[in-house]
DNA sequence: TAGCAAACGGAACAAAGTTCCCCTTGGTCG
DNA sequence: CGACCAAGGGGAACTTTGTTCCGTTTGCTA
């Protein structure tokens, strides 16, 4: 159990140099992810942070944990945007469409994140689980609202939809002719109740 | 170049042991792919075929070439099914939907193939290119027919759609709750012209 | 049957994640 | 103020996997 969740409060249990290095690692990782993508070698991140690889693993048991830590607050923003959109959009379906756009934009701008999200390479369950735990409930609420309003069919689960949209984002950053947002939009359109 | 160094002679002739090994490799690869997925280690395939790894690389310059060779005839079948469906379906849109189903079924039953298809790891461009070269024209024809019949919007390119559908298939074999076919169907439904 | 180029096997090399272990050091206690 | 020691750090080493290299074997032909 790590106390990484105590934002703002100084963790007495951690030595000063440890906290400093953890901070440096998060910064370095963010920079390297932007420059070389989420799949950048661990050694590159260690080098950029000026620490040894062992130090990375001391703070983040696996690569995936580092990725989660780097993007945690952006995922949080996305999650929080759900209810807000529901309140401010003309219809639940519109809110859903906009929220999915947010999600797609987030994934696409993080080179390779979508690909790694669904990867079943050992260690990435953490990453997968975190995203899903945080975002699926939000998506469920949007879907339920739209279904309750009779706008969409109600036989598609949030988890399935999120995975589908996530998959659509894979490789979207490599090919300018591939518009993940549009395809995701098609998916949401296809959700509409056929009357 | 086909085979180097055959001055003047129609060197169609491969040595008998070479042909035998190539055959054994294709069989072994097919078996291993079914058992362990497309991402199975090259060494496993070599072992199963009873040859050294060097022999694999003699026949197939890269892993991707082996994969292409193993699935070539199935891709061929899929490609040929396109025009047939167009002729036998009530509408072009129905033909498109059915053809996409075929494509999805093909991908999903090959563990990990979809994932590897979009992977940009060195060497897989071959695989990507082969699939696209063969199937995109077929998809284009179906899309054009449906667009000409006024059934769908005409601003989505076959390449984009195929990539989207391919992406939707990623990981579909790992999770029984994830129905790639249904999601792909949603995508095709979303293509319908909104009137 | 001898000779040779084609084919083979598998050791060796190159990335990449992860683990291990010995050394350094921050913070506390005498 | 200095000694102590566990937390922390560094990076070599281990593992896995694709790919290359090269000495050896072997099918074919003359």
C-alpha cells in the first residue's frame, strides 16, 4: 500500500531525496512520453530524470504504474467532465457524444497510450483497470440517461463501448488520414434507437 | 529479386529439402498460432517444425511475412466474398454489413492478429500493407455501391473504415463480454445517411 | 562419386522490461 | 557532533524475443 494518494500533505514516511526523485521521474516521464510516446524505454526515462532504473521500480512497481501516475489527473478531469456535460447539453445523447470526443482527444494526444491500454502484456492490467474503474461509471451514467430519454438502444454496456472507442484510437496519432474522432462519432450515431 | 545467382537458367527449382521445410514451417506456424496466438515466439514455431530459427528467416524474411503466408488464402477468400455478397444481398448496405462481419470473424478467430495488424513494430508494415492492398479495394467497391444507392454518407474512406473495424477487433478473443461484431455493426449502422 | 552452392542449425547479438544486490545517505539518537 | 542503519539509489545482470551470422551439412548435377 503506498500513500501516493495524500496529495498536498507531506508524507513523513518518505525520505526527502525519495520524494525529490519521484517528482523528477514524473516530470521526466511526462516529457519523454510527449517526445517519444508512452512506449518509450524505461532507461530513457531514467536517464532523463538522472536516476538509475532501479529507482524507477522503487517508486513505480511497473511501467504501467508510472503511466497511470503521469496521466492520473487528466483521467480525473475527463471523469469529472461527464456529469457537467450531462447538465449543460441539450440532450443526453449530445452529452455522451461530447464526452466521447473528450475521451478520444485525450487518448489520441498521448502517443501510443490507446495501444498500451488494451495490451495484455504482463503488468498493464493496472493501467487498464485504473482507466476502466474511473471512467466506466461515468460512461454508464451518460448511457443510462440517453437510454432513459429513449434516444439510444439500451443493450450496449459502458465497458464495451469504452473499449471499442479506446480501440478506435489506436494508431490515430501516426496517420493523419485516420480520424478516430469521426469513427467514434459514427459508433455513437449507430447507437441511436432506430425508429 | 527472386533467387540470386541463377545465370540463364529458369531457376524455378528450390531444393527438395527447402520446399519440405517451408511446408513444415507453414503447418507448424498455423498450429502454433491457433494454440498460442499470432504473437507466439519464433523459436516455438521453429521447434514445432523441427528446424532451426535460421531456417525460418531463410524462407520468411520477417515474422510478418510468415503470418501473411499462413493467412493469405483466408484473406483471399474474404476479398472474393465481397463482390459475391454485393450480388446476393438485398441492398448494398446489407452486403457491406455482411462483408464486415466476415472480416471481423476472420480477425477475431486469429488470436492477436488484429493487434499485430496495426502494430508499428518494425517489420509489420508488410503485414499491414498486404491486408490493406487486398481488402481495401473490395471495401471501396461496397462503400461506393451503398453510397450510389444513397444508403450511406459518402465521406468515409474504405481505408479508414477498415482500420477502424480492425481496431475494434483487438482483444476481442480475450474477453467474452466484448463483442467486436456488434460494435462493428454499430459503426456500419452509424454510416447510414441521416435523413 | 566428387564438388559446390544452397540450405541448415543454433550460437550470438540487440533491444526491452524487470530484478538483485551492494553501496550511499538522510535523519535520528546517544 | 558523530555514529549508526534502514531507506534509497545505481546499474550490472537476468530474461525474453526478434534477427543476424557463420561454420557445417546436404541435395543436386556433372
